[in-house]
């Protein structure tokens, strides 16, 4: 659905299998209490990544998985060696098609736990999930990464050492707790605060229902300190193009040249998902239901236009020019400026709209020559936690800094519809925003 949040789990059809759709993951998925069918992904983190990936290239893939990712988050062609061999023949592994350890053999020693007792936590540092009886890891994906890592340096600890995906550094301990417990350790902060392994045991349930699991960079292999860009599947490009063109009013919608996926920086995700959960809880307390296309916390995809000074859509890299606002948003998320560049009719907030042609009026500064010989502009697609929106038909003034509240409870956003103008959605905290796509189109 074009307006669904990326954290609304999609029901698997028609096979209704209870196995995560992300290639390389064999975690079970929960059931949708409404339909009784299984969700497609085991957690919101895997869904976010999976929706950006193409499907396994084996036309007879029995599981309907996406392609798998290697330890550097690069996609392969197939979801498993079994599917690779089903197309190309043979029985061996090939690192060009699937991770060399992922051979679909449940008895592979990389995943088998070495004694008869039940392990209470996955061996991989940063993961608190409980593996199946007799296994050392909660999933093949974690087994692939964990098999490359030595044991934590602390005597008696059964976790692996922690691998910092961003810095490409393996630390000697699994967590800050283990590092601080060793008096001989010259640096008790060897591991970042986000990787303590003493967090509550609800993480597994959280991640299966879309909650943020901040303990593990391995559940979410792509978030980094700075946001970045990557290509999306043809299916996703078609979906975003449809939303863009169907929401263009007043003239013929322009041709979409490309759709680029955005992986928001870790600090943005760490703020967005807890805020989304908080708003969802408040809506439930107020007895307010979410309409058909609304995601958790009444999250919707909305457009935002601004300026740029580089061709990040072609290079898939972020520039350092402070005047390139597109790159600054990708890199660090949205900001609420002290003074608005385009006015502040509804106060000091972040402005979005469901009407793509409305955002087009604000992004003339993104026009640049494209290699195809045309002038191209770009526009953000942003997940916005609308929550309980306050519908207004008059401008609110520059001094407004919140959506306010009434006897029922708080408003989370302003929904401006004034004098027949295209709709606007204004939120007053950047925690409510997470950029997900960049549309490049012919101006």
C-alpha cells in the first residue's frame, strides 16, 4: 500500500509461511491477529532492509525470500546456496552468490552449539535472542558473522567479541559490562553504550513486532553513524513512482528517472522508533484507532522538497557542502530551523505533504543536469508519525511550537487545509521523521 509505514508488517501471501522473508534469516514470524496469517518478517529491522532488496533470482525459490546480504551488507543474487545450486547446478558454495557459510544445513558446525545444555542467548555479541535447542546462534545470519569472531576475552563469558560494523574493528570484549569488569583493561569503554548485554529479555518479542532492538548492529546490518544511499528493487521503484505520480495535481505528473533508498543514520532510527511506539501507546490510551493505510502511531509516507548542490543520485555518496540540504538530511536527519526558509504559516516545525506537486514548488534548488540530457529534481519520501492530527483551516502563526492538546489528550501534528491549498502536515519534533527514499524526476 502506497501510504503504509515501512514498519507495518506485510502478510505473506499466498504461502502463509512462518519464516522471515529476508534472505539468510530463518527466524519464525508472528501471526497477524486480524487475519490469522503470518507476517513476512521476524522484526521491523529485517523488514526495513528486506523491502529494499530484490527477490531471490531462483524462479522456483520455495520460501519466497529476498536475496541475502554478505557481512558488508552487499546483496547477493540468491537467498541461499540451495537456490543458487538449483539454478546453476552443482553442490558447492560460491561467495559470488551467497554467503560462504550459509548452506541451509541445520547441522553446520558454524551454527551448532558445542554441548548438550540449552543456550539462553545467541553467541553473537549484541544479540539477546534465544537460539533453538542445541544451537549456538539464533539464526544462520548471526552464525555466519559469529563464526568469524573469537570468544570474549573475559574468562567464563560465552559470547563472541564485538565487531563494530561502522569502524570495521573487532573489540576484545562482547560488551561494555565485560570490559568494565576487567581491572586490567586500560579502556573500560571498549564497546559503545548501545551494546550492553544486560538489557531486558523482551527484545525478541519487540523485534518481532517491529520494535527497535538497539542492542545489536547485526539485527540491523545497515544503519551507520551517518545515513547513506543505496539502490532499490524495480518493484519498490514502481511502488514509489506510483505514489509520486498519483499524488501530483494540477498538471501531468513528470517522469520519474530513479528512486534511491535512504538508510537513515542510527541516531535518527534510535529516536524515530521509540517515538513511534510512544505515540501508538498514546493513541491506544485515547481510544483512537488508526485508519486502513496508517502505520504504527499513524505513520504515513509524506513528501518533502528542498535544495541540493551535488549529484548524490548518480554517485550514491554524500557530499560535504553545507549548502546541500539533501545530503545534510540524508547524513543526519531533519532539523527544525530557528527561522524558516519558506515562511512559517503553521509555526516552527518540519513541513510535509501528501501532494507531490506541492513539494515540487519548494525544490527548484534541486534542479541539476542529468546524464540523460534532461534537468532533474529530487524529492524526499519521509515516514512521518502523524499520530493524532489537529485539522486546522487557518494559518497558526510563526510563534507556534507544538500541536497542542485538548480534553481528550495531546495532538501530535497539525494538518493544514486552508482555502483549497494542498494539504500540509507539520510536526514539531524531528523524532517523528525518518527519510526513506529520494525520488529523482524530470523537471
